[in-house]
C-alpha cells in the first residue's frame, strides 16, 4: 500500500525494496548482492516494517542504531501490531 501511495503523493525519489531482514541489512551495510553499492550513498530515509520474514524489523533497527554508518538514518516504523512492547521498543 505504501509503495502505491508514494507516486500519487508526488514522491519521485528512487525507492529500494528489501523483501526481508537479510536483504535490508545487506543493502544498508553494502554486503552480499549489494557489495558494489557505495557506503557513502546511504538512504535518506528507511521505511521499516516490524513484521519482516525471518527476523523482525526490531533487529534491523537495533543493528542500524548500533553502527555509526547507519545510526543517523531516519527510520519510520510501520506495523499492524497493536502490541505495546512493539511500540515501546521502537523509541
């Protein structure tokens, strides 16, 4: 839904989609299939779904915040979860 709404709201920036946590971390840390991506070309914003396949989005967020090269990237957390712990852990 988010991807479909962006163009209709005049968001024309390049968008990279990671299908799971491993792909997201590989993209952010320039490894695996993204090893040729320049670490100086970090995303301006990350839209992060907490309910990712394999490990959850909170682990991606923890790894981002634990690493100086990704710590400053703004993250918008998206979730359908109403669990209080999910909301509290993203602060």
